[in-house]
């Protein structure tokens, strides 16, 4: 977005490549001086829009980290994004709840429910590791789990515990983004 037009995205001159069937890589790119950064509180971020399918006009958006480099005179600076790798989900179910229930047994769900209920709420909602991922994000990030039924059951149990909590703040942790601005459902 430009400062003069904060409604219509403008095109960036940047290399975008499909690295495989499920990943897009956006190269390093200097941002134009007229770039609109939005809220001053997040001046180190910029909203990017990407058209995944050239035949469909729909744009997907996400927040990207902005790196600032100071020139030799220390007063002038340039802003850059990238490189960025976007992982696209390969399977979108009509209902993720239905999908999780179909892929798990009652025994797996019961075991997962008992495990999750023993956890302190803070363990489920706070960020862990260098990217400050939630437990839900860590579970969703497992690409080829040793026991998929167990993993899916734990995902279901964590979501149920958080979504049924009376506090809105706790419910919202389901969609919380990590330091890379990626939520559990985008992993």
C-alpha cells in the first residue's frame, strides 16, 4: 500500500518463486519510499498482498517483517522485506472439526482430553521457543507425526479447552500469531 492510496495494493518489483508444490519464496526487496506501514506502533511490519492463483483475482495478505538499513550518513535509511517463505496448506477440509473427529478414535480423544485438562492454562496460551509458538501451533506444525491420531486428538482437545473458556482473551489465543506472524492454522 502507498501513503497516497491505503486501499489499493500496488505491485512490488520482487522475485516470487514456487519452490515446490506447497511453498512460495519471496525474495529480498527494497520497499519504495511511499510505502504505507499502517499503525505507527508496528512500524517494523508491512502488510503484503499476494495473488496465489493468476486466474483468481482474490488476494491473500499477511504482515511481513521490515528490516531497516542505515546508509553511511546515519540519517538516510532504506527499508527491506524478505526473503520470505510461505507454506501453503495442502488439504482444506470443509469442517476442520469434522476432519479431526474422523481421523481420531474415541480412545485417542479421551487420552488427549485428559492430558490437556491436566495442563495449566498458561502452558497452553503462552508462547514457547524462539518464535513464541503456542502449544496449538507446535502440534499443528507436525508434518508427519509418528501417531497422527494422537496428534489430531491433542489438537482437538486444545482447541476445545480454549474455545470453551469464558474469557475472550483465552479464546483468542487459538488465532494468535507467533513472532513470524503465523498462526497455528497457517502452519
